C-alpha cells in the first residue's frame, strides 16, 4: 500500500507544471517544453515533462501593458503513476499549483507567484493520460525600454485523487515541490522593448551652491536623459563682504542613463564640473584647469505637472567633491566649494 501511495504521489505531482506570465499589446503565441524533477516518498526523484502554451501581447513602447492569454499547461502522466492511482481507487484527480515566474524589464525585476488550477481529470485503469491546468494572469505595465524577459522557475503542486463517489482516497492530498532540470533555457519570452520618442527640451532655472550661499542661473538643453548645461556664473561673498565670482561649466562625463517613471523620468546624470575662472576682489585666484576632482552623479527627477510632450519642472541634488588643478589656492578654494546638498531646479520646455 505504501508503494501504491508513492506511485500515486508521483502521478499527482505530474499533474501540473506551472507557468504564468504578466500581461501586454501584439499577440505572440509561444509553446515551451521543459523537464522538472519532483521528490516523492519511496520512489525518490521523478522526471516530469511539461508543455506550456500561452499567447502574449507585447507593448510597442515603455509604459504599455504586457498581457497574457490562453495559458495552458499540459502534463502527460506516465503509466507507472497511473497504476499507482488505480491501486488506491482513484477515479479522478484535481488540485492547484503555484508557479514561480520572473519578469525582468530593464532595471525592474518582478518575481511572481502565480496560481494555477488543475482541472478535474478522469484516471484510466492503466496507460498514460494528460492533465491540464489553467490560470489567469494579471496585466503588467512595463515602464522601461530595453531587454525584457519572462523566465520560468520552480513550482509546487497540491493535488487530490478522489474515488468514483467523490470521496478521498487513502492518500488524501499530496504536495510536491518541483525544480526545473538544469541545462535548459527557462526563458519563455524575450524581446527588446523599444524606446519612446526621444524628447528634446530647452532648459532654464538655477543651481544653488550650498557652501558658497550662492545661486547661479542655468540654461542649456536636455535630450533624452542627457543634460547639456551652458557655462554660467555664481556671485558670492566670502566672510560676508569679500566679493567673488565663479564660472561653472557642467559637462556630461560618462554614461547618461535613466528610466521613465509614469508620465515623467529620472535621469541618472554624471557631470564633470569645471571652474575656468574664479575671482576674489575682481582678481583671478584659480588656474584655468580648476575643476572638481571626480565626476558628480546627480539624479534629475521630473516633478508634479511634468508632461513628456511639453515639459515641466526637474530637480536634483548633488555633492561637490574637493577641487583640483586650481593652482596655489586649490586647498582654500576647495574649502569654499566642497559641500553636499547642492541643487538643480530647472524647467524643461519642449522644443
């Protein structure tokens, strides 16, 4: 009887192989066959073959919805498991499963635990038979451009054999946690989500230098996630009465990346700061090569009321590192400029 129960357990675990997907916008049918290994009492590890079918609608641009339909999972239960079910008097099987699926979209990684229902299936006295499972998959919004993948992982089943009169067999319900066999490609769907239209803006606003207690006007352009600010000048006073000026030139330095966020974006800018002219009492006190000693990272985020097609407010906070290349007064000038909590507050206007 224990052996019969083990065979039955193996059969039950075969009943479902889960998969589930998040939702989308242009229909792509997919069929995937994978092998899993499930542990069972007495008979040990069992290899199971599963076929997954689904149709996906993929959005044409970031911000669109990824949808899944016609999700069907079919598992062929082998004769050995069928005979195990027959030994405990099973006339049918049914149950549930939970599938592990991961959706990756640019910087977004979304693990999903997706429920499936194993349809009630008649159990023959011998020979192989096929069980089928289905589930509904909620739509998922894809915010990022770039490579997007849907990957299947492990699954767990909870299955119940029943007698012809609907009563439970001696086995009751059985749970098996199954793992995807190594050496297989677990990706069900992979595609590049095209970028939205690359918008270009004019920039007006200001930057505030905390340590100096000064504000400088900011003009320039912003294309995609890349800012290009014009040379500007900050007027300040040392000790409250010594007049000074500093020319500031923020230039892109390294990769300029970002992502869409709702109706706006976050630009991960990396900027080099040059100070080509610094004066005190109207006299130059810095060499022409005066600059920040390291690139300045700043996340420039759109604010309330921003619209991609027309523009709006953008702000960000940054740290000025020690200065270098300023000549004899490098250390002193560093003490004046170096600080955190410096800010950009600008308005973008679509060109």
